């Protein structure tokens, strides 16, 4: 992991089933000590807040989210996102996915003199259901422990990743 400030941000809507994966993973990460310079954020559906927060000089962003890539529900992915410029979509503060947040971030950085993170990673989980309802499906709930371990390894806490992760 690149030295410097790291933000681990859980995104998603807890009222849409497995879309709450990122929020739940960050909630569980709060029970673990993290290396210096690593911060956690439950961004939920507050994409504009996340974009402004990223202007605070983070070197690396680790987004944790439900990510449909065609795999089996509960499959956990680590993806390096393109940190290059992206086209700004029509922005809706209530429906901002990670793509829209990164697009807004580029615009905000240009307007404020701030900078985007050098590296953007996504820890994603294949959802089973994004229908209205609170709670993760069984395969996605079971994947949260794996995602916590993956985030811990990614931010430079491999010794913590070996410990049992409790669903507290």
C-alpha cells in the first residue's frame, strides 16, 4: 500500500438489501485497530459528502460497495479503478454511485486546487438482491468477513487480517 492518508469508504443504501454491503463492512472494520493514516467513513448514500471529503489529501481511496460483475452472489472482488478523468454525469445527490462521485471529485479538485487520490481501489461484492428491504442476503452477509480481511490486508494490516472477524 502506498504511504500517506488512506480513506476506506463504505457506500450503498442499507434500504436496498445487498446494496448495504459497503456500509456493513465498514461498520465491522471499526472493531479493528488500523494502521496510522487509515480512516474509515460510512458514506452510505452521501456521495457529495464523500467527494468533498476526498479533497482532504488522501493518497488512496478504498471504496467498499456492492458490485455486479456477473459472478456468484457473495463473490468478493478487489478492483483497481481508473483514477483518470471521467465525464461528469447529471448529478443527483440522492443517487450518486461511485462513478458519479469520482466524476464530481475531478470537477471539485479542478475548481478548488485540491487533488484526487493517486490510487482508487474497489472492494466489491456480487449482490444477490438489490430490492427494497433491510438486511443482506445470506451469501453477501457471509462475504462481509472476507471483505474485512481483504481491506485489512490492502491497507497494510495483514496481521489483523489473520484474526477471526466477529460479526458484532
